[in-house]
């Protein structure tokens, strides 16, 4: 009986020791898993295209304002430009406003590379600088045969037509020329109208127009000076080539306003 109790006590002690050992090992915290560092986030890729800069509005061209009607009386005709004929100065900037009536029209000046198309009941704005003197035909392409035509006349400005006068040359001959017209009543003449110079001679001309616009033109010497009514212009010229040259006033040649220059 005592042996059984002793054996049972020993067995219970062994079980208690095993239980205590298991309890100690289960209470220890499990080792933490090693931390894995996340790869650094790459910076955003730079755009290969820079943002486009803002485009400021182009400044408006300021010039003479002209309104042109592209008229067709509701499609029945007559087909006309209103006004049909226009006149501008050389170098003038014009701000056109074209308004079409009941049909499609164009305002076309082929020699100036102008071709403006305007739909029925619409308005189109167009700017143009008239650089070249002359008279140009204006047409509406679909209605030219119906008489929808006009003209643009570009008048040469005196500043553009006349060569810049050279500075008066010291020691040159001084000559005053009257561009006379009897205050517009005639006769139309140069005073004096004939000169003789030596080859190589330099002349300082003073040109005085009376009551009308005149020119002092020697085509063979490339001389073409415009003189407005009541104005005076200067011209300095060296006559290098011997010969006899015709002098004319372009607008009054037919009225006898001619002369000669002889270089010996």
C-alpha cells in the first residue's frame, strides 16, 4: 500500500514537471519575423514635353475702317458690291467688313492675292495693306457674269514715288524750276524748260509747283519727283552721261508740259 502511494506520488511529480516545462516554453513569445524594407518609391518621371506657353492674342491691326455690302436683293438681283469702287493711298492699312446678303459671295482681287468668301447673311472681317500703286479688278467669283464687279485704285504717295532727295552738294549749280499751270487754268509748263549741263556736273534743283500736282520726270535718267500743289521739293543730281533727255510732267505731258536736258 505504501509502495503504491509512493509510486503515485513520483508519477504525479514527473507529470507536474513535464507540464511546467511545456507551460514555460509556450509562454515565450515567438521571434518576430525580420522586417523587409519596402523599396523606395521612384520619383515621378519628368514629362518629356514642357507645357506650351500661353499664346497672347495678336494685336489688332488698326487702319481705315471700310464696310462693303455683298448685295443681291434677296437673291433676285441686281448683284453688286456696295460700294463697287474704292480708292486708297499707297501704304494704307484698311480694316474691311464684308456683309453678304441672301447668297454666298466672294470679294476677290486676283492680282493682290485677296480671296474672301462670305456665306449668306454672314459678316467677315479682313485687314489688308495696299503697298503697290495701280488699279485692280474686284469680282465675286460665282456672280461675275451677273455684273458683280468693282475696282480698287491704289494711289502712289508722294513720299513713296519720289526718290529721297540727296543732300545739296556744296559747289553745285543752283537751279529753281517753276512747275507752272496758271493756277490750274494753264498754260502748263516748266519754267525754264530747257537746260544744258557739262558731263559730271552736279545740280541742286528747287522744284516749285503752282496750283496743281506735278512731276519732274526724266525716265532715261531714273528721275521722278512728285510735287504737290503749292509745295517745294529739292533734288540733287549729277549728270554723268552725255546726251539729250526728255523731261515731262506725267499728268500734264499731253498739255505740253515738257522740256529737255542736254548733257555735253
